[in-house]
C-alpha cells in the first residue's frame, strides 16, 4: 500500500507542520471505483479519511494522498451525469462572461474540464476554448465532440507550452477540481504562467463553512484533499502575487464558493465580499476544533439513528435498497457502517449500472428496479437530491415503499 498512498506531514497551503486532526471518517475504498462484473471478486483496500486544520493558515485538508494514477486511472464520472450541473454551468458562463467583461475570440481555459460541458457554454458565446483533463478517455471524447482538450495533469511546464501554442488566457476556470490537488503551490504557479495580464482565474469549490452548517460530511473523501475557505485561499494566492478580488456563494455541492482571482489592479473591482466572508468565518469559529467536535457529534448521532432503524428493519426481514451510486454514497455507507443492511443500489447514471459498489460490491441497478423489486425501504444516500428523487419515484411510494433519509435530519418518508 505504501506505493499507492503517502502521508503528508505539512500543510499543502503554507507548509506549516502545525496541523490538528478535527474529524475522522471511517476508512473506505476509492469512492468512485465501481467495478465491472469481471472484477467483483478482486478485493479493494480501504484508505484513511482524516480531516486536519492548519493552525497557521486555516486550510482544512486530508493528509493521506492516494497516487493520482490509481485514483483517476479508470475515472468514469462525467459532468453531464450530475443532476442539475449542466444547467448550473450555463448560468455560470453567462455570469462570468459579464462580470469579467469577456469578448468573443478571448481564450478560455478550463482545468479539469471533464467532458467539456462548461467550455461548450463559453464556445457558444464566441470564445476560443481549451480544456485540460487528466482522464485520457474523457479528454478524447471531449475533443471528438468539438472541445479541444489536452489529456494531461496541469503543471507549470504544461502551462508554459499552452502559452506558446495558444497564447495567454483571459479566463481560466477550475470547478470542483482545485480541491483535488496535492501540490497547491505548483498549481497556483501554473495559473500564474497561463493567465493574461488582465485575466481572471475563477474557480468553484465546496465551501468549508457550508460543509459544517449543512452537514455535508460526505464531501470529505480521498479525491477532496482540501476543503477550502476564504482565509487560506486569500493567503495562498497572495504568496504568488495574485489577489482574491471577490467571492460569490453558490448552491451546488451542498454549498460552494466561486472565487475570483486576478493580478493586483486587475479588471475586477473589490466589492467587499471577501471581507464579508472572512467575518462570517470568524464569527462561526470555523478554524476552532470545538466547531468540528460539535459537527462530528451531530453526524455520528445521525449515524446511530440510521443504523438502529436499518438493523431493526433487517431483523424484521425487510428488503433495503440504496439510492446514489456516487463517491458521496460510498463515504456515507462506510462512515455510517450500513453496507451490510443494503441489498443493492439504484442509480440512473448509465455508466454505473451493471457495476458493483466499491469494496462491498453491491450491484447497481437502474431506478426502475424499485417498481420491479419493490424493496420495503430505500436509503437515500444522495440525500441532497432526496426531493426530486422521491418525486420521480412516486409510484414506488404509492405502492407501499418507504424512503429513509439519513441526513441532515433522520426521517422516513412513507405514502401516508
């Protein structure tokens, strides 16, 4: 295992070794490693998921780093499969184009561009676009669909080659990928290389304050090496001569922030939003261990309620399915220790159907299986999407089935 995972001893944001453990999840296999039938008998090891806070800069991070080639080598997530995300990106492109005053013909670069969903929105607005995506098969599909994509990890060397071949970028975006980077300083230096003098780096990432307030513990997993907040991000970019000009709150991923970074005196006027969020973080004690102790107590209280209910249902001979064949679903199943109660998972993502869940190897079926198999209960692992999922499966509910929602409050939804 030593050649697959290594443990950092210093903060990836500022290099300090003054780090404090604030929340431990149960170890799990790689969260999105859903396997094909041929590999269902191959064991999948579990790795630690321990969240630390840097006492110097405030960056929340996990210290156990899995080799990216292992983590992403068979990556199967595509943006188009995530409920509501394509629509979110259309609005994102409109907002960023206006705010950054981007013109047709400007170069927009997206790092971790996946299937090109976001870049296509900028392309539709007349901009030149270029993606960078380390999953080679996804990069090839994006290029074939008309979004030129470089199949590589983003590094300062690659950034310099991009500038030679394509010029500097007026816009660089990175959405729900910056948190996955271990060597943050190298990445930030690469942004500095590719960004035009009047360019803006815009990235979205799930927000530590929202994670705590909205109980989104299942967003802590192996890919998410950092859980960002304003204080450490401001310090990180200042170290390379860039400034955090503004932030915006967005609702995706259980609560995220959109960060706007530029060179000092760049095109964006400071609007007070950075200071506003710094005040919020301070007022809620975001960098204090006691805040996370209370958070952990709430999560583990929900775990006990969920386990107790499912154990009783199983002892009564009830059948139980789970909805949500996702990374967050893996985190929830393992931390709540409920895998032994689940008979199978359902998910409408075609790439997951016919596969088996990480480690436990629960079969993944389409949601139509609920009406065919009629399980007594469905545990809504993808709890942030509980409302649309239940609405979509009203026939199952009307036929006597029940939904178990474990977070943010434990409840059982039945037809009555």
